[in-house]
C-alpha cells in the first residue's frame, strides 16, 4: 500500500507540472498580438491647433503639421479639405506604423478680418477617425477697410434703380487712395466720392435686370502695394416665375473630428402654374447625389444627399437646369458656417 501511494504521488506531481506548462504556454500565446484582424492605423498630431497670432489682412500664413501613425498598419492619407483661400499638401500619402509625415497648410488672409478659426480635415483610412481635424486660428487686422465687404441688394424690381453705399477707409500713417474703379457685371454701376479718411462708393442696379439672380463685383485698385486690388462682390435678385425654397444651401461645418454627411431639400414650383421639367442638376462634388420627385402638376422636390459639410464648399454652387422659357438656369449658392454639424 505504501509503494502504491508513493507511485500515485509521483504521477500526480508529473501531471501538475504538465498542467502548469500547458497553462503557461496558453497564456503566452494569448498575450501575443493578433495579426491581421486587430491591425489598424491610427492618425494623430501632437499639436493639431496652430495660432498665428495677429496679422494684417494683406498677408498669408503657413504652418507645417506633423502627422503621426500610432497604429499597427500603414496609414493612408487622402484628400485634405479646408476653407477657400487655403492650400494643403501632404509630404507623403502613406505612413508606416511608428513613423510620421507632414501636412503643410498655407492660408491667405485677404478679405478676412477679426478672430479666425479655420478647420482643415485630413481624410485617412483610420477606422475610428476617417476625418482628422487640424485648426489654424488667430486675429486679422485691417489696415484698409471696406464696409460692407459685399452687397446683396435682395429682391428688386427689374425696372427699378436701387442704391447702396460702400465705405472705403484706411488706418495707416500714409494715406491710401483709390486709383481706379472697375465694375464687372452689366446689372450694376458704381461711382466714388473722396472723403477725409478714404472714399464713399455709391453702387446702383442698372435696369432692366434679368429674371433670377444677377452677380457682379467692384474692383478697387489702390496706390498701396499690399492692397493693390480689392474685390467687393455684388448680387441682386429679380423675382421669377419659378419659386425656389431655399435660395441658398446653408451648412454648418463639422465639429472636431466628427464629420458626417448631411442632406438638404429644395422645393420648386411655378407661380403661374406653367409646367416645366428639370433637365439637369449640377453638383460641386462627385459624392453628392440629387433625387428629384414631382410635386403636383407644376413643382418638384429635390433631395440632395451625401453633402460633406466642409468649409471648402463655401462659395460653390448647385446649378439646376430647366426647360422653362424664362428660367433656363437656377443657381443656388452654398454657405458654410463654423459650428456643430446640423443633420
């Protein structure tokens, strides 16, 4: 009996050692990184916000951001979206794990004033942050001021003259003078009157204005090299048979790295009940889609899908072409303001 117990004790000890070895091996296998399934890139930037301080509106600023790949797979950099007046270039489109690349952004300050916060979005294959936000902020001072910077006459009668005023002034030690004034667009005229601190410019509509939206601009040429040419956009609208609601596509820019597509609706109808067809809808981005549905006998609803609310859409347009004899083309400007994205 003692001999049998002794052998059983030896067997139990061996089994325990084998069990411990198997357990240790299992734990070591579990601790190994899983290749393939959990491998992913991770985009990051140690300093995603650049403050350029206070600068004059005649200047431009640029900054180079360092983009890191903190993941375990190659990071692929795609399109960099930003505001108008800015350019962004990536040094390379593929970043290996544990390495970095750079994104150089140049931001033109012309036509801007006051506190600025401009977001730029780097598209990548990071599954958790498909759009990574970089920010440039600062204050723009105006040595030469044009107020208002643009004129919208609103709705006007096609045979009526409507007048508005633009004030040109300077805040430099040396006087700045307007050497020439040019008006682009047959629907507008302008004249200037010199004042003690600059000039007053009277802008008028020139009848008869065509139906729909008329665009133009004033070009102010000065004797100051920094402000050699200043543009003042002009717009006026004459009521047409086709009513469009809204007349502008308003978007709110993305907040942080969370940017998602949004949709907008446009309604159209004929005031007189005239039947017409929509021949084409021209969109500024390939990703955007338009679905047209008839409403009654003389109207339509257009659903515009997959709009990415980036600031580089600011100033772009959606063009709707119709077979209406008086309104062949309808132009809807796009306006993007900064803030939380509205779905």
